[in-house]
C-alpha cells in the first residue's frame, strides 16, 4: 500500500519514499510476471526515479502482462481507447483498483470540491454492459462515482449525439444546486454545440452550476478548428458564475492516475506518481526540451504499468507553477510521429 496516497494529492512529495515503493513494485513484477522479468532481469534496485525500469506502452497491445501473486485476484481487463489497430489490454485486480479509486477521488475532489452531486454521463448505459472487460471511456466516467449522488446516462445511443434525452438533465437540475457532467471531449462538444440543448433546457440551465469534466478527443476538435477557449465558452454559456470545465489527461496503462489541466496550462502528477521526459533517440531524461513522456505510479500491483514509456510528446518543468502548485509538471505536445492515434492523446 502506498504511503504517499493521501487526501492531499499535491502536497510536497517525498521522492525517496516514492523511489522505495517503485523499487518494491519492480521486484514484485519481476517475480510475478515472466515477460517483465525477461525485459528487465537485473534485480538491483534503482538509485533514482530516472533509473527505474519501464515498459513501452505498445507492449500492452502485443502480450498479456499480468503479474501473479498469492494476494492478487484479477477481475477484468481494461481496454484502451485507440482509434485504429490493436488496443491495450490492462489486467485489473482488486488490490490495485481499491488504491486507484482512492487516487482518482483525491485528485478530483481537489479540483471539484467535496460533496456528492448528480452525475450526467454523456454516453449510453449500454456502454457498461460488457462482461469481463471495460473500456477506458467507461472507466473514466465511473471514476467520478465517489462524487456522485446518482448517475444518469444522457444518450440512448453512444454513437449518436442526437439521441440525447434532455429530460435526464432537467431532472438533475431540479434535484440539486450543482450537477456534474462527464463526457469524451469530442462527443461532449457534438452534444452541446449544434443543435445543443433545446430552448427549454437552456432556460433551465440559466444561472445553474454545472461542473463539466472531459477527456480525450482533441484531435477531432483541432481538425474542426475548435480551440480550448471556444470549447469552454460554449459549455459555460448562460451558466452560473461558479460553473467550470475540467479537462484531464489519462491513459489506460496508468489506471487511477489522471492529470487535470491547471490554470497555467500544465499537468501535475499527484504525490504518489511522477513524470519523466526522455529523448526518443537516446532515452536520456531532460527538462525544458520536448521528448517522450514516461509516467510512474505506486498503485499498480496487478501488472507492470507502474512505469510506462508512452508515445505522447511532452515538455517537463520543475519548481513553482503559476497555479500555485510545486514539483514537476508537463505540457503535452502531441504524439510521436507515425504512432497510433489514441483517444486521450494530443491534448495541450
């Protein structure tokens, strides 16, 4: 269990404690996952976060990377949101899921505040009905469950924005002062933009407090020439002054770790996680230069996704941020050339 996992996700991090926990996880996965042991056979513990072994994100598409141990029970498989080709398969176990749920709740409460409120999911309830596996989009929506008093799905058909049942939102507005709305960024834009909520719903929304949470889909938004300002302004039009839009980045291979965009345009790892940027050719770590993003977390027991080299490009910085947080932070810059498109990539 991570000693760093607390209700204050952005308190100052103890790097030595994180390193100790990640070394423990590396040894655990080396003992219980043969493919990982073959990739990284050296049992010597790392002397720094940069020295820790990592798995390239693409391997989760090519092989089953599950870790076996007496206290682990794998329950389901999480599928990534890739838009073409193979998808990642990330084994989910009960021990890690408990930690990851606490992690997501802590991060979201920091940005959205405590308390429960109705949650409207811009998806269909049919998206939940998959035995033995769960999509990254569904997992992201369900990560908001601890903050919800009840959950309702807006769409009859997850592939048809026009299938929105707006009475679902009206019922939520009648029952609470604050309503939480989650959606995949592109689908949320399609539902809210044109034609958007009917006039009766727009009138009901006037002055009401909505908290929009969204992730992924920026590639299509960029192609449609929709930037972040236009996106946010459209969602917040006519709403109460305390309404907000929270954009977060996450990937299936880092379950439970999400990176909301701060007011200064950066993404901050919680204290039980870390970010490293590496040169794509030399794999040397760097600060202030664009490179491949490596993400680490101390919550991954069921498979070796505690240290993953992604195909996302980013720039890393350290020190005080204009938003008030400290520590390392990163800004996403797109994808490695010729890499497969993913649903949560290409966010700034």
